[in-house]
């Protein structure tokens, strides 16, 4: 699995190295599947011991999505899962991250890459780690900065300056530990990484100084609320979101208040985040 999903995938290799550089003490600096030399040293007993310790009913959440009511589900869940021993959930002991005081840069070259890509990740807070008051403003900030073709970075870097063929931002606050606020861009043909990065940094500095127009904030809120509506179109997306919500300890009804919570975000909260 590692050879197919990581070793043969330049993007996965880069993401692995970026996580290792971004998080110094937190376990997130290690790949989920592990480094190859670590995997080669694992025994069958190591795998079974890990499975017994963590993969049990006491450390699991059952999410059911489809044409079924809670009343219909309960006896089925009790029948098929109720007899499973709960197991003891080990205490999660994580070393907190030291302050981020210096930029760290990863440069990677790979024979399979024909189109260069620039990425930057900021270590930041989530629902499970840090000051939760900043999470929703960060969701909105990501939408404002790089959420589609009406976003601030796309209009400036792609449309007006023509320095990149695409630019995106990403943020997922549904983490147990710290998470990342990411920016990625693909330079336009003939444009250097350095020139594009300078332009992106200039735009970020302008955003920090001037904030965002009220019309942009209103549009970003509409788009962010629409995403929760689109998630209800299928069975998978909302089920995954509900799983995230419960894992980070939020109430099962959290998403029913999503629109009101997004509408309540102020420009000051965005800039503080």
C-alpha cells in the first residue's frame, strides 16, 4: 500500500515531508502508514497488539446514512454491535507544539512531475486543539482567500496579474489535534516560483492591513453555507461530516445551526483569526 499510494505519488511524498517539517513534536509529523524503514521492522505481533489496543468498540463511532430512522436503527445496532466488548481507550498523551518562530522550506524534484506546484501550510487550531472561537472564522477566511474563482487570491493572482493558472486555499477544523491552513498555486507558464510567491505574500499582507469588503464577506458566507446544502445531496458527505463532528466532541445537532453560526461571524473575528 505504501509503495502504491505514497512512494509512486510525488504529491503524497511532498505532503509527507511538509507534515514532518510543519509539526515538530506532535505525532502528526509522522505519516499515518509509517515510514518504510519502520514498517519493515514491524512484526505480526506488533500489528495485532496495536489492533487490540485501539480498534475496538470503545474507540469507534457508528455512522449510518440512508433511508432509516433512529428507532429502526437502534435494535439493529444493538443486535450487530451491542455484544462487542467496549475495551479501554488509552489516554491520548500528546506533546504540544512549540511556537512557530521560523519558516521552513521543502523543495522536491521528481521525474514524474511535469507541472510545478507551490504549497504553503500554516499550523493552526481546530475544534479539538486550541481556541475554538477561531475555527469558524478560519473556515470563512479560507473561502474568502481561495475558495473558487470569486476569491481574493484567484481574482488577483490568476485573473489580474496572470501569474498562476490556479490558486486555492484549504482548511479543515474537524481535527482532534492541530490542523493546517493551506495555500497552493500552480505558476503560469514562464512565471518563476519566486515571482508568484512574492505576489501571494503581497496579497496576504494587503489582506492583513485592509481586511475584506463587506460584499466579499457576504458572498463567501453564501458559498460556505451552500456547501453544507450540497453535502446533503448524497449519502456519503454528510455521513463523513457527522463522523468528524462526533470525533471532535461536538453535539450531533451541530450542523443544524451551521447557517446561523456562519452569518454571525464578524469582520473583526475574521481578521483576528
